[in-house]
């Protein structure tokens, strides 16, 4: 049953670090290779470079929240939203309930 998930090629989940300029500041972002591929698709569809796309996301988050807590995680969530055709996933259970399942 889990072969579709467990059988992923190691290249897809290999961590890749890229230096990106956001608002004139060079920063390093570390994501799995598959997420970089998805971000490239999103940027291509928007006719933007990855740097332009990430800068837009970064600025929008700062406008809404005034802070950035975990940009890499936000990008992973953005990719899942893209793969779900713009539908954001919602946690079915509170995080505290999920944590109790792992202990």
C-alpha cells in the first residue's frame, strides 16, 4: 500500500541548498529537490524567476504577519497547496492530538 510513498527515488528527497536574493539580501534555503522542482513550475507558470516568486511570498507573509518564523516550511506548504490546485490542507486534528499518536 505504501509503495507509492516509500518507493520515491532518493534524488527527490535529497536536500538541496540554494542561495536566493530576497529584497536584496542573499539567504540560503534548504529544501528537498522535489520542492525545488515544484517551486520552479509555479514560478514558470507565473512567468517569474524563483527569486522573484520567493520574494513575493516573503513580502506578503511579512505584510500579513509582520514576521517570518519558518520560510522553508512555508514553501513546502505552498507546494502542497499548488499540488492541490489551490486548496489548502486543513489539519483534521489539533497538533497536540497528532503528537500523542507518535509517543
